C-alpha cells in the first residue's frame, strides 16, 4: 500500500500524482478524435496535455436537439456530472499497454489507498462546463503511460453508445514529457485532502467497465 504521512493523510508523492501539477507548463499533444458517435450524439477527445507526472484529457459531449428528450434536465451536461444508475452517465476509462486499468465506474473506496502503490493508476475527473447541446470535462491520469497503445474507452447507454475503444500512442505521449517546463519547485498544498469518490454507477456485467 502507499505510504502515508504522520497525519494519516496522503503523503507528498500521492498529492503530486492526484492532480495536474500547478508548477509546470504542460506540453499539448496534437491529438483529437471522435471517440464515439451516433446519429444524434458524439463523444470527442478535444485536448491532451502532458505533464511530468501524468496526462490531462479533455472530453467533449455534443448532441442534436432531439436527443434532449432523453434527459430529465434537458441538458447533455448531466451525463458528465450525474452519478446514478446504469445508462445515466458517460462512462470513461483508460487501459495502459501493461494491462493497468482505471475508470469512473470504480465506485466508493479509500481516497488514500486507491493508488495501489507508487505505480498504481490514478484517474480523476476535473473541471468542465457547457450548455444544453455541448459540454466538456477534463480528466487527469497518472502516471505517464508506458510505450504501446493507450486505450481510451467510453460508453453511454442513454446515448446508445456501447463500449467503444480508441487507441493513442503511449510512447509519443511519454516522450512529450521531456519538453515540459518546470516553472518552480513543487510544493504540497497546505492541508489538502482528496474528497471521497462518489458512488459509481451500475455497470452492465458484459462491459469493459465491469472489469476496470
């Protein structure tokens, strides 16, 4: 398990990997892709930024007006911020070339122990926003991927999107970290503790997300 500090919270190494470091100027990797689409909706990868400790992804949701009939709040953004039953949330996961996996379907757990050691895979949601027909959200993954395919997996039953996999070049992403500019030494945030992750949604047993 990961080593804690004397205050029974996460140590500095944990905090460095919990979110994108604020003391770095990241490198943008020129990658964009439509991860999945139907006649009325699409999930896009619109940005990839590389830090020394991990990667930030920006996912975009887009839909046609007629797709809003499926949503109680008449806004596609609810699929990013809602945590509920099967099909009511956009599922997002990553799989590294060495087999490590993480997703937003993991559910509740120990916010300090979920790393599984210094090489454990972290996947945390970040900020975002949008309107009725468009919404965006960032995701933070740590550590950097090894060489080989980095798989991004999405699913949204409410939008009619099954498990859909897109592969990125892990070696190219890792190499970009050599060009990151460190602005000043990293300092651990004072009295910072990660929030307990919210309950995960119900996941169909035949889904990739049931095994992540």
